[in-house]
C-alpha cells in the first residue's frame, strides 16, 4: 500500500520504485503508469478543471472558466457574482462551482494552494491554441501559470 499518497500532487512524486513495489503491479504496468503520469503533467487549465468533475461543468464551461479567471487561485476565490460573469454560467452552475471549492476534497486535491503542484512538476496553461491548415500552417501557443 502506498502511504505517501495524501493529496493529488503526491501522485506525481511516487516514482517507478514505489509503484513497482505495490502488490499486483508488475514492472511493465509500473512503467506505463509512470509514463502516463508524466504525460499528464502538462495540460491546460480548462482540461484540468473539467477533470475535477465539478457538477454542471462540462468541457466548454471549463474552458470559459479558465479563460475568464486565468488561474486556479482566482477561480477558487471567486464570489458567486464573479462566476456569473462567465459566459454560460448561470446561478446553478455558479453555486455548484462555489460548493465544490468550499468542500474538504479541495484539501485532498491539493487545491488549497497551487504551491503543492510546483514541486510535483505540474504545469497548467491557461490556453493552448491550435491553428490547423491556414496560411500560417500549424502552430501552438501556451501561457504557463507558475505556482507562487
């Protein structure tokens, strides 16, 4: 059993040796999991918000929230009135978001402060824009949100 796992960011610090030592976890499975965890370290804020499973927040709303607030701290601190300023966020969705961040699971997620994500090497970007085909070809831009 992994006893070092207390918050979500802890998952990113386990490493191959600890995973391979788990019951019923072979070396290949441990390596695949390490690679998947490593790949998940770079994501957009919108995708991260969607992955939290906040009630009534789909992919589109998560992207709108990321665009509007720019970082997880601003979103977590947002009052209902501020949430209602976001495109397609009505009273039900705003209340659901506020309720989610007011619950104790935020502590397990490590969302009480983004500092906990920094040492784990997790980089959230506010947006990633992909332009396919046009005269400029294919390009990608991102803005990284750095932990304090």
